[in-house]
């Protein structure tokens, strides 16, 4: 009987060890850590005009930069302290992996909220409303159908790449996948368009407006929107306290007018990037 007792005890210990080995450690609570350290790592683009880019003075500026810093300022206010923003360069390939690896605490980086992405990370409420269009040299094309059989640039690993292929397929292009040429980043897409390697560049309209403004009068947007692109701030999964704080900050910014002040600074009628606001930030009672 005593021997059987030892066997049962040993089995219990072994089973407990197996369970412990198979159970992942609980994720660090970002909100608590930020409240303790006072530092937030924010992922931002660096060549996306006018969302986040380096200007002629080599200053890292843009709409996303201002929005992210105001959000963090508000969260600091909720915590009763001043938070420090650490800016981290991200691109379309690294912005999600930096979130999942813990390199950044939030990504404010032209990121459309898609179900596919939501399987890996979480998102804030929509903080920017855009859609995709095609940029071409001025006077060359009038409608989407004019790009049938033509080469169109897009960025690797983005929703723009998939949407451009789907657009050409819808238009009846049998070589749609071959006619969408993928490039590493936005400057590469614009250079390909300038050099005539492609006849159009398909991506979010505000990005296209930003690059077209670099050479006024030479480029134009062709056709209507062919997709909706609601931007959300990316956050690591299962961080509801942190995500709520970001959402509350965005809503408060909308309600007191700060959001539109920032928006008009970058996209208002007196800017080279004029893009009328047509939607409202979601607010909760």
C-alpha cells in the first residue's frame, strides 16, 4: 500500500511538471510597465509623406508622429505622470513582428485594420480613414480601365498589393498578378513610376498625395477609391488595459477638438496634402 502511495505521488509530480512546461508565461502587462518606467516604445514609419517622414531639416515629423505623441501625452495624464516617447523605425514588414516580439508597445504606421492581421495583434479603434487609388503621370490615364495590361507598382506584403491584383482581375486582366510589381517601400514605388518602369502606383490615397506634392503638377490620382482602408493603432494581443487607454485618448482628442487640429495641420485645405475628413472617430458614452 505504501509503495502504491509513492507511485501515485510521483505521477502527480510528473503530471504537474508537464503542465507547467506546457503553460506559457503570462504576458507582461504593458499598462503597468509603462506606469512604472514612464517609457513607451512607438513604431512609426519614416518615409511615408505626410504621415511620418524626415523633412528637409532631418526632423522626424508627420500626422502619425503628432497623433501618437498626443495619445501618449493623454495616457500619461490618466496615470498622473509625464511619459517619454521612444520612436522606433518600422516598415510594412516589421511593424507587426515588432509588436509580437515586444520591441514596440504600439504601432502608428499606416496600418489598415484587417481580420487577417487581427489574428496576430490587436487594434485600437479606427483613427484615420483612407482608401486606395492609383497615381500616374498627369494626363496619361482617366479611369481604372486604362490600366488594363499596364504595370502597376505596389509595396510588398501590404493590403495595397492584394487590392491592386484584385482590381486588375476585376477589369479582366489575365496577367493581373504579373502586372502588379512589388517594391520594398514607398520611395521605390515612386521612383519606378518616375522612371516609367510602371505606369501607375496603387496604394492609400494620402500616401500618393504626399509623394505627388513633391513634384507639383506632374502626377495625378486616377479614378475612384477601389478599397476602404481604416487605420488602427496596432497593439500586442491580450493587453486590454493598454488598448483601452489608447482608445480613451483618441476619443478624448476627438471630442475636445485636438484631433482635428492635428488633422488640419497635415491634411487641411491650406496644406499640399489636402484630404477632406468624411468620417468620425468612434466615441463611447
